[in-house]
C-alpha cells in the first residue's frame, strides 16, 4: 500500500544523515524541512523548552505536523552523565551556552565543556537517550532508545556528530565517532528509537 511521505522534522544535518536511511531502507519515503522550503521560524526556539525528552519530541512533532499537515517524525535526544547528575540531558545541544555557534563549532564547544566538567572525576558512566515521536491526523506513536557507555577525555574517530567522539559504547568498546553510519545505526539510541517507530508503522499497514 502506498504511503504519504513522512516529514523528518529536524534542522540538524547530522540527524538527517542518520534518520533518512532508517526509513528509506524499509521502503518509507521521507522529506525534510529544507526540501519543503520551510524556513526557520522564531517559534521553533521554544519547542525544546521542556524538562524531558518525551515532552520536547512531542512538542516538535505537533508543531510541524500542524504547520505542514504531513505525517511527522521528530526526536529529542541527548547525553546523560551519571557523575553530573544527568547533565547535560535535554540541554545537550546548547550546553556550552554559545548561541552564536552552529554545527561543528557548537559540537566542539560542547565537548570542551564536557571534558572540563569531568576533570578529575573517576566515574565516567553515561548514556545516550533518544525519544522519537510520530504524529499524523489520527495518532501519536512514541518510542525510546538508550545506549550505555562512558566518557573519554580524548576524542576518538571522525564520524558522527555531537558528543560521539567522546562517548565509548559499552557494547562495542569503541566511540560512536569510530563507527560508520551503518554500524552506529545498528546500536545507537536514535537507531533504536526510530526502528521502534518504523516497526510500529509497518505493522499498522
């Protein structure tokens, strides 16, 4: 049965690079905000104002579904470090408080903040968390994915984005920055959350 394309409601090129194949490889067409010509709006700044990944993801999916009328997938994800009381958590993207930065420069500043905060701290346990939400005119589906690991001071690898070079997976012993897209897709928090959504969508026919 044919399906309407799903809108991937993120402006992060790193996320789009990971998300798009998760749908396309299962035969689900997707589009992004740039393809639709939807410029960034001031209201988007307030979409991640909540204290949980679930609330932030739901707010984003609801906003862009209402704006476009399209079936929409949005996610909120971040890094939780045990010794830092779960920080940066939902503030992961803007933890360094440098609003003028974007892309790689922002990632570098956030990672610098991470290493600084953990200076002298022996307990490096952390987890990546992602909540992905699908919304259409009739329903909302939510799935959560997590992966356990630890933080290292020196970056490893050049793949991925965000905190990936400093996050060493408990399962592989390698950083997310050392994994190819396909390798990361198989075990990442985002891959697990979105795969859950895809399974639910395909199961619904």
